[in-house]
C-alpha cells in the first residue's frame, strides 16, 4: 500500500487506528531515519505501528495503562520507548514490532523521555529516572517530586539535564543537573505558570556550545540561549497566545526552527505554530482541529509534521500529515486559531484541565447543573486527557 501523499503545505488526514475502540492519542513518534515509519499510543493503552506514513496501522501492543509519550532513541532507532500512566515504561528493540515492560519504574507515570549519548532519562510522577539501555531504570537523586518534562542540554559528558514539574505554590518548578543526574540544583526561571508542560532543546548553532532551550508552561512559551539562566517570552502581548503549550519540537538541523502546539485544555484555544527565527516571528499552520494532543516532526529539510488532534464536539481523535514547505497552509480547516494575543494584565483564565483537576478534588456538595452536564460530556471521552499533569 502506498504511503499517505502529502502535497506541499496541505493538511491530509491519516487513516484511523484499527479496532472499534481507541482513545485520545498522546504518544506519536516518527523514526529519525525513516520518514514513513510512525508509532502511536492512545489513552486506552494500545500502541500502533505504521510503515507507510499513516496509510495503514497495525496494533503492536495492547496494554492497560494510558500511553503518555512515545520516543525513538535518536542514536539507535531500533529502540523505541513508551511511557504510560501508572504502568511505568515499555520498550521495543525492533523498531516497534514487539514490546515488553521495562523494570525499575513499576507503578510510575512516565510523562516525558530524553536521550544523551549513553543515557536515557524519564520524567515521572516520582522524580527523574535514568537508564543506560531503556530496559532497567533507577531513580536519580531528584525523587519524590512530580516531574512533567525533561530535556538534555548537553548530550556528551558531562551530560546536562533540565527537568520541569508542577506546583500549586505559584512557582514554576525547574531543576538542572550538570553531571548526568547525579546531583540536581533548583532553578528559579523568570517565567509564568505553575506547570512546565514541555521542555525541548534544539541543535547546536554553528560554532556554538549552547543549545536553545524552549519551555512550555500552562500559561505560555519561553526560550533561553544560555542554559536556562535567562528566558525570553514568546507568548503574551503581541506574540503567541498565553495558553498551555504541550508540544514543542525542533527540526533536525536548524537551531532556530521549531514548532509549538497546544491542546487548548480540550477547548478551542489550541493550535500549531511554526518559527524559523528562534521565535521572533510565528505563523499559524491552521490545523484542521485546534486541539493538538501529539506532534512528531520528520527528519527532513522540509519536514512532514504528523499531528494527533482531539475534537471535543464529537469526542473524535484524529491524525493528520502536513508537509511544511513554507507555503500558505491549505485545508481542510477548523476554527481559526489566533496568531497573537493582546497583553494580559490579569491572571490567565482557568483552562479545561484546571477545571477537571478542581472538580476531582473539590469537596463542594453540588455544582450548577449546566457545569455538570458539560463536565460529564467531556470527561466521558477524555477521562485522562490531562492525566500527565497529575
């Protein structure tokens, strides 16, 4: 069967996953040496593989825990890792054909994965875990804290790691390690938000020694060019919208070119944006559905973007391909998402995810019937839509 044809700068829907029942797609990865091989994982615990860019899919693993993240090892693409909600990690050593459970993270929620030359790093609800090969994991000295995101700033020894978490204190939790996770320092980044939802590092600039670091929080997007010492806001004012950024990915060979996406809290405020100048300017790629739950960028000068979306109106999870050739995006289009937002002087509005967390822990004996109806409808489809935050 032929792979999905992706005309220049045009959104093309990929085939549906097999089976009558599947959940929201949080995990999506593309083989770094094969643009047409994809691995996807959903909130019902299944993992799927495609060798033709999403034209056809096969179920390769049926688990019981929601899949939160999937990542190929960039140095050995035969190794693929998947992090789950409360079920640790599973690993494939044959490019996704067969899977088995890793050891050492049983019972943990694995929310993000990162790779150095000889080290794998996992962000979990119980701190940062480390592994030499992905099969066996051990806790680092950063433990007993909720970690949602992780990235590697220096892949060669001494390995530099940055990790981010969530907090109710009003402070954005961030930690750094300059010795491959042996010791950690608490950072106090000058950025807004209470949850670091995504960390991403790009390629080294020509002649440079510091990788760009992009941080997504539940209220905005920020970039650093000095290993997280200082940050520049990329959202707010006349920049990107001040929303939650749950996906950030750089292209393979450009330190100043990356994509940022938001699930919009399950509502209509999400979107997908591209920059080719380190965030000085962004353009909206006008995805067909604004709520982006997963993003994978192929290794090419003009990459194919593989995107998973969730449509709250009918509880539908879908996947799309977009060949970014720099042209004006072509349909199908959904509700337009803003390219910028006015300056915000008030605290950001409560997101859908914030509402769910509040409802889950609330002791209020009753809530207005209209709010209950809305919550029930949305919860029925995405009961774990924001589970990675908890």
